[in-house]
C-alpha cells in the first residue's frame, strides 16, 4: 500500500497492488481527515470489492453509507477490541456484577426487613403465614394477607421433578429396610412420616419382652441416616428403652436435596416438634436425646430452649460438632457471601472413598457403600450452617444445664475433641461426664470397641431412670 502525495489542499490518494496478499488492488482518496481520531474516511475510486477483504487483515474495514457516495473507514485492530467491551456478552457480565453487588449491600438488611414484615402483619391483624413445601426440601412462606417485603435472593433450584424423584427413591429404600429388617423377636421396628413444613422419615424400635422404662430420641450425623443405628437401638431396647430415630431434613428418607441444609435452624425446629410428639405418645416416661456429630449440635441447640430443657432428662453426645474449623481462615470470611449467592455449590470433588471415620475396615465399607449415605462433596450452604451452629454453641455453652455424657475420640479428624472439652468445662450442668477416648476416630459406635462404648452409654442411662 502506498500514499501518493498531492498538492496542498488536495485530497491524498492511496493505492495497493496485487503483491499484497491481504488486500486486493484498489484506489481511494482521503476526503475527511480527522485530527482527533485515528481514522481516515476514504472514497473508493475503483477496484475494491468489500467482501473480498480477508478477515485476517491487521486493518479493520467498516462500510459507512453516505447520501452521495460510499465511504470506507480504515482503523487499527484496537478499535475492534474496544468494541468488544460493549458487546452483549460484556453487558450481561456487567449486569451480573451489579446484581451481585446489590445483593451484598442488601445482606445486612434481610433480617430487618423480615422483622418489619412480621410487625406489619401483627399490626394489621392479618392471618398467619401459610407454609409451603419447596421441591428442594426448604420452606417458603407466602403471607395470606397484610403487607409483605421481598428481598432478592440468588438461588439455584433443582428441577422439582428430579428432586421429587430423588426423595421418593430414598424414602422407598428407607421403608423397605425397616420392613425387611423387622425380624428380631425382641423388638418391633416401625416407620412413620412426620409432617412439619415438610415431610420427615422417622422410625422406632420398641421392646417386646422388656418393660419400657424410658425413651431415647436419636439424631444421626451429617450425610448419614437413623437406620445406621439399628444395632445400637436394639441394645437400648434390651435395657428397657424405646428408641425413636429421625432422619433430619435432606437425609435418609426425608424431604430435601440429599445432604443439603439451607438452615440448621430448620432441623432444630423439626426436632422440637418431634420431641413434642414423642413425649405426648409416652407420658410419664423420662426422655433422653442421643446425638452424633452434627446431630449432637442440633440436639444441643434445641435443648438450650427452656421449654425443651424442662422435658429432657439427659443427653448423650458422641463426637459433637462443637469444634469445627474451616481448612483456611479465608473460607470463614467468604462463606456467608458465597452461601447466599451459590448455596448448593459443591466444594471440591466427590469423596467416594469417604473420610477415615473408623478404624474398622468393614464399618467403612458398609457406610460408604450405603446408597442412603451421601458421599458427594459438601455444599457451601451446608458447610456454612455447620460453622454457624458451632460458633453459637461455643458462645452459649454456659447456658447448658441438662445432665449430659459426651464421648470423643482424640484422633478424630472431623470434629475437634477440644470442642467437647470446652463444652464440659463451661456448661452449667451439675451432672456432666466426659470421655476422651485415646486414638479413637469419629464414628465411635462403629469403632472396633463399639460394644464397650455402647455398654458405657447404657450404664449412664440406666443410672438416671
């Protein structure tokens, strides 16, 4: 390409020849030079067919219509990149960023708006809110009257059909196991569905030939289900204790996305309601609660309610989730934000082999080959809820006044035994016992020494009925 110098005031001319492999031969004149922009407006004289210009050219060409003639603007490649900044894709990304920023700004006001909505509803005398069951197992609220406030929330929702089918499959399996394993002549095993704002799968083990002296309500740990404690429940039956097991939300045969908990306060409230039913069905009998790991944390928070505390005779806690720390401090900072934006996002890869929670290889195989045991990666919201409830329990340990026995393995890598020691030291209970088992792992009732551990628990219960 060559620039032909012309007399002062006359337009410049540009021409190319056939040796240029990028542009075909053409002649053009500069008719509108611009001092502010690095663009030259040219009028095509002859020889140029726009579609013939190769896209590989380092110079971008754009056609611009004119009332009198056709013009071509030659620009550097940078203008194309600048234009990409204002593309539809870039605008969508910008909108998403703005939306995220707005959500973060609204985060501190969520609780305030809910309280305002509740106050307005009471002031107007409106009826109570009707609860609806969400396809993922969460609860939604729709006021039937009065004013309401909405806080925008970014949530991923599974397809209702898929979530419903997954729950139905798990529930059918849980029912089938109860029926098939009800072959012990010393106990009667039954299942039932308990409805709160959602449906929970529960089961019971009732002594047949032994007088019932007390009741034990059993709450399993994260990712598992109540059926795993059937052997332990039968041992309790042999000592005169009727046992109730509840699969908390998102677990076993209960509603909800498998192992996903949007709020552990939902599980705490479900336990309170279930305890009311158990106590009503067994009047006059002392009621104890057994909780493992996260189940123990749920039990502890429920018993801190004075109404529940007055009805419970004692607690048995194995490997309670009181001392749980994130793998890196930055996770504790990011968890509240990420759990709001991407609550169901799974952290890391699936853990098909499972954590080393027992020193018994057969127990590990049985646990992680059980389809009712969740072996995928923990979801962000669930992990954040565990951090939240452990923080609450550490700050409120002194409020615990119920008699309790806590057992924890010193080699536990899932929950910290120091958390159990802190609970024992700070709790206000006059009757409290701790067992720190040297070298034991997380699932104490599935360790090689499970018989001795079960016997220790039963002895503690027997001395309090």
